[in-house]
C-alpha cells in the first residue's frame, strides 16, 4: 500500500488539481494519483466564458462560476479579461435578455463580457501541481477505500474523488460523449478573446468541428477541420491568421444531462464523489465544483 490520505483524488487535470488544492487549503490531507498532468486540460488557451455557443445561452450558475473562477485562478496564473462575442444582426435584444448579471458593454457588432477571460492552462496546471502531493501512477480499479494501481499497489483514502476525465471513466462505469477538438496555435496574437463559432485568444484558434464518439480517440487534424477553423477566424477578424502548430484534445460530456439536479458534474459514487463530464466548461466550473465538493466532504 502507498500511504493513506483523507481524500485521494484520481486525475490531475484542471478539475482534479483545483479540487485537491482547495481541499488542502481547507485542511484536508489530500493525495493526487495521476498518470499525467492533465489531458483534455492541456489546450494552449482556455476561455472562461459563461455565455455559451451560438445561442448565447447563459451557463447554469454561470455568474457564480465566473466569480469563483476569478477568485481562484489569478493566484496561480495570469488571466486576460475580456471576451468579445459578435452578435448577429437582429439578435441583440434576445442576447441582451440572456446576459443575467454579467458585466458587459455593447461595442460595434457585439457584446464585450468584461469579466470573462482566457488563460494558459499548462503553466496553471504546473503551478497547482507544484503545491500538492502527487503520485504518478495508473489506476486500474476503483475499490473503495482503495484505488488499485498498475502493478497491484493500492492507495487508501477515507474518501475517493474521481476526476479522471474521459479516459478513466470506465473505472466507474460512467458513459458519455467524447468530442475531439482542434486548437491551432498562431503566429498572430489576440490579446482580447473573440468568440463566435470559433474562438481566437492569445496565440490560439479553436473550435469543435468533428462529431462526438463513444470512446476517447485522437484523430489527426483533417483538411476540412483546419479550413473550417481558418474560415471561422476570417469571418471574425477579416483575414486568415498564420498557423504555427496544432493541438488535439477530446472533450468528455457525461450522459446525465437534465436528469440530475443542480450542476450534473459533481455526484456521489461508491466510496466518494465524481467530478467529471464537463464538456467544454472545465475551466469555468472547476473552482465552483471544488467548493461544492469541500462542502459535501464537510
Ligand atoms: C480542443 C479543446 C478545447 C477546449 N477549450 C476549452 C475552453 O476554452 N474552456 C474550457 O473551460 N474548457 C475547454 N475545454 C474543455 C476542458 O479542457 C475540459 O472540460 C477539462 O479539461 C476537463 O478537465 P478534467 O480535469 O476533467 O479532465 P482531464 O484534463 O482529461 O484530466 C484527467 C486526468 O486524469 C488522469 N487519468 C485518467 N485516467 C487515469 C487512470 N486510469 N489512472 C491515472 N490517471 C488517470 C489523466 O492523466 C489526467 O491527468 C476544451 C477541450 C478541448 C478538447
């Protein structure tokens, strides 16, 4: 057996690391077990934007999630405030009615969300991990109060927290959609994020073009997908940015949806809790969910 902890967190993506940090800060003895430092959580840039998609839907508890994120992330990594959302002609009144209490300003052809922001996930994960007891290992079974590791070793926790994203979900029999997404890094730099269909922020151009699948799978970038991203960028800024490199990741969304009460991403499982299935909103919700988990663990 590899020591004991009050709470053992499986997974060191933004969700697991944020939860582990907050729990430790609240006095829990925490250990993180992970194969790698984030998986879906490693895009070059992440937006923290509560106004979602082409329909401009305010994410459930979006204002509170943004407020909590703004209290948490700047302690570890620079945040770049301001997400500009072009609004199609004729849609302004409808969008205005969906902004809730979000601080905003109408500008040109759209609305600037003044407190929404972007950040760079990789240095954030490094900074969070540096302050935590981290065991690099692959978990092969969830047998509360133990996590069973490859090679037969076990880690014991009074509570186990699953934050293993899409790749580890089979350990708990959790099923959902895995959606590959592509982020191109650019030679250009966009200090203010702009988002409609695709997003430009910092050196990144991202979006989701491919359909979802039943398993995590990383297909190589296709021409159609790259063209779709570049055309989307051109529609936003009037020219095609030059591409430096590409990063591919897979979003994981749980099949719990409307059946669950409150945010469907935090729920009890045998031996503890799961915090997973956040789709494209991992960075938006991780700090709020971490607070809720700390309350649940009492
Ligand atoms: C292209 C793309 C762009 C995105 N853009 C944004 C964005 O702009 N804003 C936003 O909020 N979200 C964005 N997301 C989504 C966001 O990245 C995810 O919601 C978030 O990363 C999920 O975090 P996680 O910690 O649950 O999962 P992950 O980052 O996948 O972490 C899972 C962790 O568990 C570990 N693990 C898994 N299985 C095991 C095992 N058996 N044993 C040991 N360790 C294991 C992995 O090594 C990893 O450390 C994007 C995703 C993609 C793919």
